[in-house]
């Protein structure tokens, strides 16, 4: 495929996924905003985690909340669990990679905190186990995923399932939705 055709095709595909996201995700988006807002208002924290590009999204969104997204404001308690390389490598070595996020959720989470598991497939074993741990400890399990939601659709509520099968399109919508949640949360809380 020549570069111009590729350029046009990729942007057209992105536009179609964006339109489908707009049509299907308003209700779970608003529910996610309510969950995040209630958590922060009640003194809780938001724990993000994922693998690969989803790990980058987790780190990105946690930073937007802790530092700022648009407005100068008080910090919002958030952390990306995938950024602690010592905990990840020790956990993987001692318990196995499937348990690295669950172990951190068990150690750091408290009832009322929100976890945000991010997986484009909805089937990443370490994300799934962390959502299960969160629920067992009284945390609120939420997720960003794609495709058919995988097993995560039954473990998280709310869950934002991007209506696409392409990993890159799902990731594009995850960061877009994440930015929108950060902006809407700032507007709702008006933290100073």
C-alpha cells in the first residue's frame, strides 16, 4: 500500500472506531466518572495497571491525576502499579508474573479505592487476577478493554469496552477516554 493510501485508510479506520465509541460508551463513561469522583471525594485512591501499551496508558493517566490534566489544582491520589520495577520483578520471580498486580492491589488497596485494569483483549491474566483481588478486598474494580470485553467484562463494573478488534485502535480510544475522564473529573471536583 502506498503511503497516501495507508494514511487515509488508517485515519478512516480511526474515525469509524471513534464514531462507534461515541455511540456506545456514554453510559459506562458517565458511570466510570461517578465511581472515580466518589472515590476521590471520599479520600480514596485510583490504582491503574496494564501491560505494554496499556502499562504506558496506566502511567500516563495516573500522572495526569497526580500532577494535573488541564487546570492547576490539588493532586488526586493515583498510582500506576506497573511502574514499580522492583515490585514487578520480585513478584514475578517469587510468585509468577500472573500475580504481580494482584499482590500490589492486596498491599496498597483499601475498601473504597478504585482499580482500573487496562487490557485491549480483556484477557491478560495478571490484570484479571488483580481485578479479582480488588473485588475480594472490597475495592471497586473497573476496566478499559476492547474486542468483546474478554473475561474482564464480568469482573469490572463499570467497564469501557472499545468497539474494535484492532489493538492500535483500542489503545487510541483508551487514551482518549482516559483523557476525557481526567478532564471531566477535574471539572466535577474543582479541586483547588
